[in-house]
C-alpha cells in the first residue's frame, strides 16, 4: 500500500469521528459545537478523497 492510502484512511476515520462528535453535540443542543464538528468532518472527508484522486497529466 502507498502512503497516500494510509493518509486517506486516517482522514476518513477522523471525519467519521468528527461527524459523530457533531451528532452528539446536536443531541446536547450545542448548536455552535455541532456546526464546528460537522464542518471539520466535511473538510476531512473532502481531503481524504482528494488524496486518492488521480492527477491529470497536464
């Protein structure tokens, strides 16, 4: 496996954790914390997919 695969797996698992923290914060009615964690989860998920996206040859 390449290093990029491990980085992508780490980013994906951290995004799952951030989404879970966001859902817990929503359940506790902590809106600002929930928005923060959901944004962090989305950014980590996007970064994890961008790591594995093939680069163009141009």
